[in-house]
C-alpha cells in the first residue's frame, strides 16, 4: 500500500504503537522506525510501551515520543527467589498493556524485543491489531520468537534466523543512525580532521558506551607492538576504564598527548560522539559484535576484527560475528583467546591489503543503509 492509498483509506490520523527496550539495541531501531513513519506522516500519533525503570523510559521521551511504562522483568537467574513474583508481574503487565492499547487504538504495532514488547504485542495481537517484529540479532530473542507466530512479518538483519517462520522473514537490516549513513567521509580527510597522520594505518577500537575491559586489556598488553608497527589507534575506552588507561599511557614515551586527544599516535577517548568521522578515519576496526554495531560497521565498509561479548543472552554476539566470518567479511577472536590470538589476528588484517579489500567488498552484503525506509514500506504494504 503506498502513502497516498493509506491516506485515502485512513482519513483519521495514523496511530502507531511501538515497544522495545532494556538496551539501546532494542530501543534505537524502534525510534528509527517511528522517525521514518513520522517523516512520511507528520500528523501520525505514536505511543511506546516500555518497562518501568529501564532505559527506554528516558531515551524515548528524549527522542520526542510518548511512552507508558508497565511492571515487567525477565527471569533473574542469579537470584531465583526474586522470580517468585514474576507471574504476578506478567499478569499485571498484560492487564495494563490491554488498557493502554484499548485507549490508544493503534492501527498496527511494532516490537523490537525486550521485556515490555512481550505483553504489549501479545495483547495487541489478541485485539486483532496487525503486529510486526524487528529482530536485530542472528539468534531470535525469546520474546520475538513467541510473537513471530502472530506477526505479519519479521524484519531481520541476517538472511536466516532460527526460531522464526521462514516465510515471514524479511532480510532488511537494522535501522541505524542517519549520521552514520550520510556522514561517512574520505579516509584521508577524516584522519586530518582528527589530528592523525594521513599516511599511517589507523585502527579504531570500540567497545560500547561502557567500554569493554577485554578490549582495553588487549590494547594495554600490546601498546609496544602497536608503536613498533607505527600504527595509529583511536581507542574508545568507555567510562569505566578511561581514567586508569589514561594514567597507564601518560608515560613520556607512551605516544599520547594530553588526555590522549590530538596529534598523538594513540588517541584515548572515553566516548566518541562524532562516530562517522572515527569510522571514516579507520583503516581497520576492532569491535564487540552487538547487532547495531555490526550494522553500522557494515555500512562503514571497513575491515573488522570482532571480539564477541561471551555473556550476551544465548551467546548471540558470537552468532552475529559468525555470520560475517562465514562470508569472509570479518575476522573473529573469542573473548577467552585474546591473549593468545588478538595481536596475531589483527596483524594479519593490518599487513595484508588484499584481506582488507576482500572484507570491505563482502561487508556490502550486510550493509542495509535503507533499513528503516524498507521496513516502513513493508509495514504499509500489509496494513
């Protein structure tokens, strides 16, 4: 159904229910989908359902959308006694979701995973409201797996995702930040913008906003190797390890400037706001294997070494990484093998231009810069 026919058949304002949260990987795709719908239909009304106390209750209003919270949580495997009240929370969240949905009367609902999307989309489907699922990872989350049976379509970032009906899968990618899509720059210009030597191979290391202690320790162990090779490093440490790493690197021969910022072989950053420039400046990237990170890396088309976080639910980061490794679009080192394999594997990528070129070409398979647009097209084709 195109936009004009939607307007002609629906003289009333389009009303969209969205639910997803717990982590940015669930929240930001939902916001990106809402943004694309709002771009097409400025008068559309939106309502998010989130879990009280989770980050969506802050991030969604910051993006300009209304959200209502429900009391829901997952199973606490570390404290089984705390799970005794879970059945009551589920019943309460189902009841409140039903009231919210009935009052809002959405035309359709979109779920992107997380605790809250289970009750919200389950109740929506019971009311006959079309529901759509967006799964970010290569392994289906429990909530999305259950909901997929009732869904009109399941939008994925990988061509095959176990746990979903194959006929419902639409391999359209993960919606990512617009600035990553439109802001990529010439590598030489980006290096100069960051105060780096344009002629030196540059590595970007990213471990998320909190950082990755595994990656940070890997770099601390290999700073001498880095300096011997003459490589440059843009090192996003995350908040937890930043001060310790700056102190560690502030020796006279460490190669870092004040706070590791500019005109230095090693640039240490707690957090990188201008991520599109950092991606552009990099010749090689080292990263965890979160769903949104991989989708951004695929659009950036830079050779990548992935170190999956081993404690992600159902080890989904390893499954994400293996999809790229199997296409020769990335290399992977297990978290437990960092000391033995990190530097050798990274060196193989850095020292062989043919490997880097092959990775860059093969990453195109996973690059879906129009994911939000394509997902919204599919939704309106079915409602």
